[in-house]
DNA sequence: ACTTGTCCTGTCATGCCGTCAGCTTACCGA
DNA sequence: TCGGTAAGCTGACGGCATGACAGGACAAGT
C-alpha cells in the first residue's frame, strides 16, 4: 500500500483531516453533477464543505487533482464490473443472458457515476495519461474478459479468424460507455430505455459471437 | 439566413470586424487542440490573435459562446456526412463496402475535428441543450439514414421485427463517435488503426443487416 | 479636410487563484 | 496537570482573468 494519506506540504492526515478531505471530495462530486466542469471553482467547493479555499489547497494541488481522487475512488468500485463478464458462457441462451446482464450492469454503473465519468472521458480524450489510466482501469476489467471470450470462441472455430479480439471488445465497450453517457440524449430523441437495452445486448452478442442470439 | 453578424453590443460587423472575429475563432480552435478545455482563457486566445481581451468580448459573450460558434461551423461541414450513407445498398458486397466507407469517413471527420467535438460531447453530456443540438445536427445526418436503412430491410423481412431501427442506428453512431474520440487510446492499448476499422465495419454491418458481410 | 460609423484598446472594479504566516486544536508523555 | 509537538484551519495578500466602458484610431465617402 501507499501508506497514509498526506497533505500537500507533507504532513500525515489524522482523523479530523481525513474527514475534511473526504467532505471536500464529496462536495466536489456534487458540484460536478450540478454544474459544468469548466465552472467548478475551488471557492465554491470549499464554501459548500463549510471550510475555506486554503484548506482545500492543503489536501489537493488544484481542482483537477481532487477530481482525480474522486475518479480513483470510483474506479475501485468499477473494477467490480468484471463480475458481469468473467466466467460467462457465450453459447446458446446463456450467451444472450450474458449480453443482457452486461448491458444492464454497465448502463447502471454509468448512470450512477455519470458526472465524474464525463470528466474522466474528457481528460482521457484530451490525452491526459492520468485520466486515461483511470479510464483503462474501469474499462479493462470488462474489455479483457470480452477479449478472452472472443479468443476462446475463435480457438473453437466459432468465430472468424480475421476478427481482432481486442479491437472488437474495445469497440463494444466504447459503445456501451458512449451510449451510457448520452442516455438522456437518446430519450429526448425518442428512443426509450426499454428498446435501447435489448438492441445494445443484440449488438454485443453479434459482436462477440458473430451470430444472432437464441432467446 | 440569420442575416448579418452582430457584435455583443448590437453593431453590425463590417469587413475588418468579421476578419478579426474569424481570427479569434481560429485561434480558439487551435487552443482547444493544444490545451485542456478547462484551461482555455480569453486572454490567451486574444493574445494569440494579436489583439486584446476587450476585443474578444465585443464579439462573444464568453469562451463558451465562442466555442458554440466554432462548433456550429463544424456542424455545417458535418452535415455532409449524410453522403456516406444515403442511397446506399446494404445487400451483398455493396453492403460491406457501405459499412467500410461509413467507418472510414466517420473516423476521418472525427480525427480532423477532434478538439471541438470533445467539447461538444462534454457539453451535450452535461445537459446543455445548445451543445446537444449541435451534436444532433452532426449525428442525425448519419443516424437518420441508417435508421431508414434498417426500416427498409425490416419491411423486406430481412431484419427481425423486434429490432428498433432508431435505437440500433443511434447505438452504432454513438460507437463510431466514441471510438473515434479515443483513437489514440486504442493505439496505446495495442490496437492498430488497420485492425480497428474492419472490426468497426463488421459491427456496423452486423447491426444493420443482422448478417455477416460478404466481402 | 471633415464627418460618420466601425473597430480596437487602455483602464478599472471585481472576483478567483494559490501561498504563507500564524493561530487554534488534539494528542501524548512526563 | 502541564507543557510540547504536530495536525488542522484561516485571514490576508499579490497576481491574474473577467467583463464593462469611454475614448482614440481608422477607413470611406463627401
């Protein structure tokens, strides 16, 4: 482990300090949900947490630094997404169920953490390696499992050899992430959640197995 | 048409004014490519354009306002993406070609405009209707054509009736957009452009027709 | 040269950023 | 109980971006 939590100037944080730090993170998280990333100011976060800007700078170098912490917290939870895919069978009815549950779990996770995920996505797209790494951490858990699934099916001759497992898995996961972060958009556009999910599951199934699902 | 370009305080902009305005937009566009959205400041844009912040505020209410203009410009170009899909046949070899060219054209457009598209995506995800509308304008041209394609195949009984054309088209387009904006990410992850494209085309073809392509 | 309307900038009040010294609080050993 | 020490917090300050204004520079027509 990395050891204790430390302040910017090197002191180790005690009980009270950690509580303050966490409160700042929570408030930052709330702010990200309610206002554009660009407009989130240190002073607002501090005010909301009932403390002063100076205190904020004791624990984080800047807003971005704090955002990275929030993202890291979420990434830990996100690692649990592996459970949605690993050890699943992609054959027959089980395959369709696997696809459905993957979509369900993925969209749900994204909806619960949409604000911070938006920012992580932006950071990653802008080429910031720290954000990119966090995004990987979350997505890899799913992507790797899917990659393995495709490789497995390929080795059994059930999937064409010219499919690149990594590219396919990555594309599918990127799709899920994108649709998840624009869920509201789809609704305004006249597509209901209820019809969105089966279609995503269908695409996932088609992508992994190359075949229509048995329902 | 919207008529003449106007300054914030209501004057109509003349030849020189429009040139300055455009220069500011160009410089803003460059800044978006080279630094994080959050760090783009009016003063930097103005300096880069060889003018003063005050001039910037003559033409735009704030950075966001100017970004919307840049996005609008790009959206006009983006409307041309329709050509990639409309009037295409999705049957047999022509279908595979259609999928390949769609992917190719889409990724290319995204790569050329990645900086501004990132910001539009963020704005849309944050629920800003103005950004959302612009995103629609670009994607609709493709999405609608794809929706029609699916509907057409459905009416001929070539695609299952329980597929929702809009949801399917929307998901595919979202996937293309997502993969496009994380192209660099894929590369770092070990997936090459060359294997990415065919896989995307495969997914598009599978999604639209429900069948493996004839190459 | 003079007028007119467009265009740009110097300047200023305001507010956020990021840092520091210094004060308060909690813990601990004697 | 009593310092001593480290943790925790904040007021205050220089610096910089914001956004508004009035006034000067410039081009075009008379």
